[in-house]
C-alpha cells in the first residue's frame, strides 16, 4: 500500500489563525494573512517581539484547540481507505506541544492510529511515496513526491507541485489513483 505523510501545522491544523490572533491581541496590531504573503509571521514581526511570538507557541495547550483545516477530515478519511497515512509533525521545534498535538489528533482524526504519528525534528527521515507539507525545506529533503500545501509564507514559490486546499489534495490523488 502506498504511503502518504501529512504535516500537521498549517496543513491539517490552522496554526496561523491562532498565532495571528494572539499576536494582534497582545501587540494591538491588525496583521492579516495577506500581510504575510511571501514571508512568515516570524519575518513580519519586529525583532523585539520574537520572544513573545515563541511564548505563544510554548504556552500550555496552544496546539490543543487549533481549528481543523476545511475538508481535511473528510479527505484524509477517504485517502486512508486507499493509502497508508502517517502524520509527520516537527513537534520537536516546540517540545511541550507533544501532548497537545497528540490529543488534537485523537480528537479530530481518530481514524488514524497513534502508531502512525511521527513526532520529529527533521523530516528528511521520512520514507513514503508522498509528503504534504507547507514548508519547502521539508519537501526538498524528501525523496518521494512532495506536495506544497499553500500558506501565505509559500505563495510566491513556483517550483513545487502545489495544492491550495484539501479539495485540491483529493483531486490530486484521484488523478494518481483513478480507481478511487
């Protein structure tokens, strides 16, 4: 059975909306995703706000209640009937996120067994046929077919196979697996 690895943050879970909400509330700003096209929040925020940006992520439970990306559950459920699905998240970037990420996955994607959760730091270790990720660096290190999931920070890139949302993901896999 072919294998798909799926990133969690900004692919399955809408981290940016919550990070921006907290940033705007704390700093009394009005940054929008459109302000971040071609750059991440980390680049857009002044240097003197970097520690607070990190503190938002380090806060207990930050990752626990993130919104699910539209259609992610339905599309992954369908794909799980034809592919082996692994969730590959760079959890070691925020080590105290492990418990929150685990609980989030169990609550929203209970059809994917915990034995298929990969909490890592470096995704170059992944061995699969496909990787869906919003970070170009992860796709560059991946040996299978990478799919760049659109996020404001990567919208200027053109050298990857791009999927804009989960309906695009479904269409992509219908084209590579037409028996579905």
